[in-house]
């Protein structure tokens, strides 16, 4: 009797245990699938992060390397061209690779070659470009009143105007040609404006506070950093013009 009762209890327990093992196994399989899916998703995120990181390195570092190399080559051609021109005369408009060099001590970027146009094709070579559209820049060599309007990248492709936010009123901006130094002084800064605001490029830049014709220079670039949503603008006015001597002695502002 006691044995029979024990046997029945054992059989009941074995039966009960067998019925519980099936759903437990299913739960384990389900958990395993979820864990695998999470693992795969995590690996994909890591891969995407690495790809994004490489793209950032390419955009912000390697494009600078390539652009600086290209700009140096073009700059050397301009200076070689100047050296080959023995006869007197401006010689700055027939270089084939640029019209001169921009020097902005506050930006700590050395000399910046200036070429015609502000398209990506031009600026991606690590240079500054003067506007031909929507407003045509007045080149200082012309000796006329107007606005010498320039643009350059702030990040990537040389990032020649990266430190434009370091400029302050009173800072010098010097443009160098074969025969002359044009020395400007910053008088107004607009930290943010619409990229469609072409009035900042006007011959008389009224948004800078000027109301009369004069000899101005305008530097423009994208802002905030790493975006192209707005434009950062710096205006300067010509203070004097110095002739280049045989030693190419730089103006005191660059000394």
C-alpha cells in the first residue's frame, strides 16, 4: 500500500516534470534568438560607427591634406610666374592659377591663394575665391571703388577660413599681388546671416554700416562650424597700398 502510493506519486512527479520541460526549452530557444539578434544589431552599429568615423576623418583631415598640397602647388606656380615677369607692370591678372595671396594674421593660416570664382570646384583646392556671382567682386588692382568679396571653406578642403571667428575689429587683412600690398583694417563683423543674403556683397556694404563708396574687402564662410546653414561675414576697408620692393619686404602688420 505504501509502496503503491509511493509509486503513484513518483509516476505523477515524472509526468508533471516532463510536461514542464517542453515550454522551458521553447523559452530558451526564444531567448537565444533575441540575444543573437541583439548581437548582430550591435555589430552592425559598430560597423556603421567605424564607417562614419572614417568618413569624418576623410572629410575633416584628409581633404585638408589634399587641398593644402594642391594649393601649395598652385601658389608656387603663381610666384614662379611673378618671378619670370621681368618687365614692370601689375602682372597679377595673368598668372593662370591665381591673382594673389591673402594674409590674415588673426586666422593663423599663413598665406591663402586667391582664385577666380566661389564654386566648390575652386574652393575645394584649398584656396579663397573672389565672387563673380551673384555680385561681381571689384579687384583691388583695378584701383576703383568697390568691394573685394571673397569666400573660402571653414571646414575640410583646406579650411582656410576656419578661424574667422578669431578676427576682431581693427585686425589687419593684407592682400598681396606681384607689385603691391593692399592693407585693409576690419571695421565690422556679422557672426550670422542667411546664406541667401547677397546684400553683404554689395559694392557699398550698407549692412556693415557704410553709406558711401569706398575700397572694401569682405570675407565670407559657412557657420556654425561643420555646417553650411548660415554665413559668417567680416568687412574691412583699405587703409593704404604699399609697393613691393626687391626683397618683398612684408608690411609691418605681417612682420
